[in-house]
C-alpha cells in the first residue's frame, strides 16, 4: 500500500510570462526520503574520502551506467499529459527578470558530477592511512533553485541504489565544474535525498528523478598532504573514536619530540552551492514538443565502437522533445530528444527549457535516465527523461526549504 503525503503550492514567480511558461500550481505527490550524511562529522569523513591524496578517488572514478542503454520507441500519438496546470520556479538570480534571447551557447556553471562508491579499503599504513575507493562512479547533476541555495537535481538511479537494492548510494558528493581532479567551487556532501515513492519501491522509470540537499562546499586546507596545512591535531580519544566510526576522516599519526600526535583532515568552507554557481529554475506540466538543451558529461562508446565522448568536459545537445516509451524499465510516460550522447556518464544530465545564454540559466524540465538507438544503425540517437509533472513538483517541494549549513 502506498503512503501518500500532500504538499502545498510552489513558490510564486514573477516576470515569467516573457519566458513562455505559466505560473505554478498546487501539487501532491508520494515522496520517499533517506539521509545521506546526517552529521557534520560524517560529512567531513565523506569529503576527506574524496579530497585527500590530491583527490585520487575522484580521479579514479568511472561513469555510472545503471540500465541506461535500453530499447525505446517514439510514440506518435498520446504520450505524457499534464496532471495539473503548468508550473515553474525561477532560477537563482532570475526571480524578477524576463528571459532574453541570445544566439551564443555558454555552458552553465550549475552542472557538474556526482560521485559515489561502494566502500573503501586502507592501502596505506596504520600510522599514515590512505583510503582507496571501491567501485567509485560518477553521474551528471545540476544545482537548482531552493530557499537555502543547497539543492541538487539528478536521476533517481544516481542516488538510490537500484543495482544492489540498498537504500542510497554511499559517500555521495556533488562537484560542480569538475575537471580532472579539480574542484573549482568545492565539494558538496549530500545530506538528505528525496525521490518518488514509486521509484524507491518499484523502480518505476517514469519517476526516476531525485533531489538532494547538500551541505556548504568544502575544500581541503593546504595541499592535501602536509599535516601542518591540511590537518589539525586532535586528542587521542577523538582520533580513536573516528578510527571506529569515521576512519576516512583520519590524516594519520606522527611522533615528534618523543610524543605521539594525532591528526584529522581540516577543511575550509567555500559557501552555499547556489551562491557559488547559481541554480536552475524548474518547469513541470509543460507541453511536449518544446526545444530543450541537454547538458551532461557523456562517456563511453556507441554500439559500433565509436568512442565519441571522454566524459572529461561538459557537452550539450539541442532539440525538441517527443513522447517515448521504454517498457523494459517501466517507462510508459517518458519524453525523448534527439541526442548523440552515450549512456555512460550522461545519466542525470540536465534538460533545460528557455535557456538564457547570457545568464546561463533556464528551467529544468528533465534529467537523462537512458539512451537508445532507435533507428538500429548502432549509434545512440535519443536520450530520454521522465515527464516532469505535478508528482515531480511534489518531490521538489518536499526538499526545497530544508536547511543544511556548513560542516567546516
């Protein structure tokens, strides 16, 4: 039996008729939620896991590919339909501005990679531990509007572990603007995850989306190796408590002047996500057929072996949406767009309607959950997303006003 939670209307917007989008409506939805890192110390251990040793675990991560390559068919009639009136939430900084047109395509700062792993192992020593990630992977995600500028949107399968049927993926972080180990705006540790009950329980592709609140960004102090710059000394009792519960937070042990000194990694706060990179707006119950930009980090090869994308840089495609079905993943009300993105790495890519190239913001209206070769020529030609309706708005509404704060 489903559990049903009702939510109120979304934030009222201003100046949006110029964007061709309607005002928001009331929404209800079935929401599933789960903690990722519920305490600051736990979040610090997650950040240290990815940032220590010059971000070695970030660099070692490979693209995630959970059921992205499937058979999909274009639906000429019918397809997704609004379940209530169309609605929008404006992008950060765009609350009272009209959207102007521009011909140049400037990539959004809001998009980046989410990283997660199955666990870790100590490949160092007891005195100088070095924790190596087990099966580190990444997806694409984007920052979206929220009260505290702390919300990330991506595919549900980039947050909820459908592969092993665990609750959520482990050691979850968002890195906007990531490139070859560089974290220009810091690392944002996930705090709380939200998705639709039907995806959490039934793995329903029509509800394969998620919103995650994140703590303020952090960066490792100093160069990532020096105790003096990157670590802080703590009492032996605190070190031993971390050894039991949060070992990746430990920087190591050093003997100086005949005494044993204990260190944990030290971080600097880089600020709220939306304050640093902005946040996309949100649009739901929109007509199928709108033009959409898709921004993501595709990687991997087409079926014919062509390795079109490296996954190292942000890419984009552009096209109109159309109705799609993918029954093998329970996708009956999906939308697609013509795109050459391969599935690996592109999972979670942001679909933006009414994208303004000057401000690099638009309205999130989809997230990539799969790709398909619809004309059987051994090249992926279509990306697809859940249709964003009032159920999606209900999940967003459950997450958008929650505080997370700083861990540094």
